[in-house]
C-alpha cells in the first residue's frame, strides 16, 4: 500500500497477508485475555493494525546488511576517518517487546574502499528493526562494516532510552544506556579519542 506525501515522497509498506492474519488472530486473543472486548468499535481493527505494525517494526529480518554495503562500495584513496553521527535508531527490546530508541554514531577508516553515506544508516535500520538487545545491536553493526568493507577500523557508539526501564520495572525516566564497540585502529587510545572528540564537537 502506497501513500503520497508532499514534495513527491511516496511511502510504501508491503505486508505478508498470511502472516498478518496469523499474527492478528493472536493479538485478538491477547486483547481478550487482558479483559477487553475485541468486538467493540474502537478495537475491531486493532489486531490487524498491531500485526502490521509488528511486521514493519521487525522488517530487518528481511534485509541483508552486508548486501546493502556491497551495493554502494567504491574504490577511493581517502584514508582519514569517516563519521556518520546522530543516526536515528528505533528497535524492540527482545525481553519485553517494548521499544528502545536513540542515536547511533558510526565511524570507519577506509582501506581502499568507501561506501555511500546513506548505506550506513540503512545498516543500522537492518539490524535495529529486529528483536534486539542494545549490546548485540552495537556489535552486529560493527562486525558487518568490518567484515564487509575491511576498513582499517570501525567505531560504533549507541545511546538509547529503553521503554522497558521507563514505562515499567524501575521506571527511571531520564536514564540513557550507552554501548560501544571498536575494531582495528579505533582500539588505539589516540584514534578513539579523536572519534569521541569529533562526536562531541558541533562544527559550524
């Protein structure tokens, strides 16, 4: 199904009808077990809506992050740090199936190859749009870039807020979880410090 927006942007969501029907039937039972009337007006289409939302929120299972990178790799002599920071990130905690969200900051040092800049956020999406834990998500992004591009080093930092901490459990509203992973040149203190300094800098 496609939906037109301003300036020619078209949003297209594709759903597997068979999966949607199966997932919706389970959500209908869940809603009923919670004590609600699934037949009342406001809930009639809720199971289907939730099923579609869940399929979208986990569509990363259908994506190949390495193939995303290989689709836009170019030979280039540039050998200085490349950073893509403040990448919006949304994922689902696999323990409670509640969202966690924040920003990913990613750097690599080319080793004869660079990649189209939009591909880095796409890799983040491919791994984050799954049932996840932040620690594994960080490592998966790092390993994918390192194994696919073979750069001199990769750095990944993710900062996120977890709804399973804010809405339930400990209910701490302002806590932020930071995870990091480094390879190659970024395992050196000086290179890692340069990366962290550039993350903190607001260049005009």
